[in-house]
C-alpha cells in the first residue's frame, strides 16, 4: 500500500504546547525534532509504529492493549479502510452486497498510556496524516440519513495520485481531499463489547471532518491507561455524512499522546487548533446533541475564561458556531460548537 501526502505540515496548538513544555519524547535527541508553535515546523519523529493488522473493532476495557507508552510518546499508526479489506479498488456491487458487518471499523490499537487514570484527559495531537492510494464511497441499503428513499446499492471507488489535493467524482466535479480519522476514542468503563458505530462520551465514531492534521483532540479517560484507538479514516467527507459513508480509505497517522492530570473535566470529546476551540455533544436527536454541545461550550467559557454562566451563554449566541458533524451513526447524532480564538482573551 502506498501513502500520499495531501497537506502541509501541521500547527501545534497553544494549549498543548504549554502543557508539553519540559515533557520528553522517547527517542528525542534534543536536536529540535519536536514540533514547535509555528507553521512549517518539523513533524516529530515517531518512536513507535503500529501496523494495520494490530486492530480491534469494539470499544471495551477488556480489549488488551497492543502497545504501552509513556506520556509524550509519538506513534506512527497505519489504519485499514472501514471494511477491513473486504472491499478493494476492483470491488463491485456484488462485493458490497456480500459485506459482513462483523469486521467493520478496524481500529488500530488500543494503546496504553502510562499514568493515565480515570478523571484525566488524554490529549491526542494529529501531527501528520497520509492517505492511502485508493478509497471508496457506498450506499448500503438500510443505512444512511435517507435510507427510506435511497434503497438501491451504490459503490464508487477512487485512485489517489501522489501529491493530489483532490479527486474526480465525476466529469467536471472535483472533491478536495481533507483526510481525518472518523474514529478517535478511548475505552469506556465496561467489559461489554460495544459497537463502534455510535459516538459516545469516550469518543469513538465522531465523523467530524474538522479533526484534521494539526488538531489536538481531548478525550475524557475512563479506565487506567486510557486505551486509545484510531481508525475509520476518511479522505473527504461533508458535514453530516448523510449517505453514511465518506471516501473511506486506508491511512497513515503520526500522533502524540499526552496526559492532562487534575484538569478540567469534560463530558465528551473536545478539540482545538490555532484558530478555534471546539466542543461536541451527542444525542438521539439533533436537538439533544446541539443542547449538549451548547452546555459544553458554556462550561468551557466559564471554567477556562472566567465568564459568568449568563455571559458565557450570551457569548455562545454571539460568537460560537453550531455544526452538524454526523446524522447517521445511530442511535447518536453528533453536533460540534466552536468558537474562534480571536474573540477570547489571549493568554
């Protein structure tokens, strides 16, 4: 499998930069290989590699980790596309009809992070993302936002050229490549083997197209070691993912894991880049998901920026932005609310 670069180097978020100062990375020889706070800085060199066959496809604390690392570890992880090899670039509608749901969402991991305990927050910085050389989009009957209308199967495959920034969907229609992991998550505090389909408080299938290279994702920790996993990578996706699939593709990630102890408790994943801070909310309806995201933003503004709750509510109304991330990962929909850092106090 070949992997192709589609974007430039990432930017290291300020919040994690402050936290990480003084934290060593295994294998760091002190020559400036760690990424800095400015665009164009080097991607840190991975000290560990996980292959696309070191996977699982459930969320549970009972799944044994494939790797143990200290905080600050930089990991290179290869991920398989969402069917775990059941589809190929040459697949047909017959192959789609014969798909087994059992292997869906192969997730590379879990990774045990030393010192991560329940109540902590795991900070996952996506330093580098490289797309595999192919991808697919499908309509699986019975799945998708409009499953009652679009009942016929559909499959389209794509080939990605080295250095490509877009791919042809149809003559005259080019889709920009914007790769990201559909699933980032830690283990929930249960021995039950939970489906990876819906997003939950532990993260999982967020399908948020803004969790791209240069983003730091914050995940509440529920079990010792956090047990982090990544997968279900998408080369491109619209907000909502209404058909139920994106351009599903194999991918290579370089990410860094840090533990935030005794910090602010978060109810569900949050993330940031240089431009904005974002919170998430999930629920069985868009209304409930939007409500949870709004409450999470209010808590963030109160706890991190010292606003009163009514001022935080007003600021969210004036300067924050609700976005539907996905509407298909039943039973939960995910809504994101983000606020530009330019309107916030500069610390």
